[in-house]
C-alpha cells in the first residue's frame, strides 16, 4: 500500500530502477541554483546514506540544449550535479560515496533540466 508520509515533495519524484531508489530534482531552465523544495528529498537521501554503509549515490545531471549548445549544456549539468553533491556533503555524506555524471543534453527521457539522485547498493 502507498505511504503518503514518505513521498518526496512535488518538485521531486521517486521511483525504482533495478536496485536503485531514484529521486528527481528539477531545476529552472538555465539555472544551476538548487531549488529550495529539493532540500527535504536530499536530506532523506543523505540520511539513508549515512545509516547504511553499503549504499552509494549516483548523480546523473542533465540540461536542455541542442547540438550547437552541447558544451554549455554539459557545463550547466555539471554545475547542477556539483551543487547537489555539495548539499549531500554538508549533510554528512562522504565524498567518496558520491558518483557524478554530467550528461548535458543527452536526456534519455523526461524533463531535460534535472538531476537524478539514485541510491545504489554496491
């Protein structure tokens, strides 16, 4: 049964992919500023990481762009991922447990301006 108390805020969604729990942090177009409504979801992820040494976090960052703006999109996606990484580190997550992938405009599906935060057991 669904547990509404554990659902993330509206700006972030959660899902599972294989053995990973994924939260999606949506960003404003062209911005690398961490949305204020992402804090609750990221704090929950940090808490899970801090309480389970077998977990790692993978950050996959995307940014809207076209072929001509791929370099800009890649830099923006990296800035977003590093912002999420900094937040997690401030919450006590060891940097060695955070994997960052800046994928620019190579978005497989979904909104292009986002960072996927996946907790993965390894």
